[in-house]
C-alpha cells in the first residue's frame, strides 16, 4: 500500500524535489490506535492558495 500511496503523491524517498514529506503518525479513534502515513507539504509555498470549495480537483 505504501508504494501505491507514494505513486499517488508522486513521492520518491530521498528525492529533493518531492512536494511532500512522508511521516508516520499515530491515529487514535475510540476503538483503537494505529499508525498511518501522512503526506505533509514540503514547502510553505505549497500552502499559499486556499481551496475554498474544499475540492482540490476543481483547482487543478
């Protein structure tokens, strides 16, 4: 599954031009705790444009 997620996010471990940094976080729910991959913007400039609709596909 990690490989598919990396491909979706165009992430390549160790690459300097990645748009994201992949981190593992603990996710807690009422039933359990598990770890999950989270892709975080690698540069603040990626966060400059707000997507008011919440649908990034409209803003591609």
